[in-house]
């Protein structure tokens, strides 16, 4: 795999993030819920970043971007709805169409898991995925997530819940 890297979202990312999201808009909308059209402007993305960074400061969200070796944004990943009292958060990620199939989402999800453990001391992570999103389910499976057993066939068209239980770090002897 090329050397992709994960870093925190920053307030200086407005132009790069707008370029990434606009370029991949159709691709994302083919697999996940569409964003509000107002998002796709400089002001919309700046407000989006400001909200994410404010939620990060409040300890309820941890936003990342994935970049290629040239520094171009090729994906995003977030720890969402962090609930420290419950030890729980949701994961989310999206990878630009041209960077897919190179392990970028797997790299990003592993990073989220590591942050959930080491920074937030969480005990479980959840993900919600549409049943026909095979690529995302493969990424989750590879990282140890298991599907909610009580999901019924008639729920097709709704997202299925996947869970990863995080073991406590081994204490040094
Ligand atoms: C789903 C998504 C995140 C995968 O990103 P990615 O960087 O390509 O993921 P990875 O390369 O780490 O792994 C994907 C795996 O799924 C496989 N895959 C992808 N689509 C597939 C399909 N339709 N059928 C079977 N396997 C598929 C890939 O071949 C790869 O497996 P491999 O490494 O064994 O070849 C990306 O397609 C995406 O961002 N889609 C739009 C947004 C989205 O769906 N986000 C997730 C919401 S839950």
C-alpha cells in the first residue's frame, strides 16, 4: 500500500475538504445518505469544520482526514457521539473513489480503534452500514466488528448495526 496517513481535521482544511467532498459527491451519494446541498460551498464546509472542532473540544467527536503521500485528502474518518460515561462511540469513514481498494478505510478504522482505546478509554465501538455496502462490511469484519444478531430480513433498506468490543489494555507486569 502507498503511504497514506491519518491526521486530525484542522481549521485550515476548508478548501481541501470542499474539493474532496465535491469531487466524490456522486460516489458517496451512491452508497450513503446525501449531505445537505448547502454543505457544498466554502461557507458550508467552514461551518462543518468549525462544528466538528467544537465537538472535539467538548469531547464528543474526534475528526480525522486521510491524506496521500502528496498531502491531498483522500478520505475521512470520525469517532462520533463519544459517550465517555457509557464507554461508547460510533465510527464513520468515507474514502474517495480513486483511492478505494488500497486499504485506506482499513487503515483509518484501525486508527479510530487505537484512538478509542488510548485517548478515550472506550470499551465498545458501533457502526451502521447499509446491507448492500459490501466494501464497508469487509472493512468492519477485518477490524473485528461483528453484526448485531437481531437484525431481520425485513429491515432491508435500513442500516445494520455492527459492534466491536474493546478489551482493556494489558497492564505492564
Ligand atoms: C466502503 C469504503 C469506505 C471502502 O473503502 P476502501 O478504502 O476501498 O476500503 P479497503 O480498501 O480498506 O477495503 C475494502 C475491501 O472491500 C472490498 N470491496 C469493496 N467493494 C466490494 C464489493 N462490492 N464486493 C466485494 N468486495 C468489495 C475491496 O476489494 C477490499 O477488499 P480487499 O482488500 O480484500 O481487496 C469506500 O468504498 C467508501 O468510502 N464508500 C462510500 C462511503 C461509505 O460507504 N462509507 C462507509 C459507511 S458505513
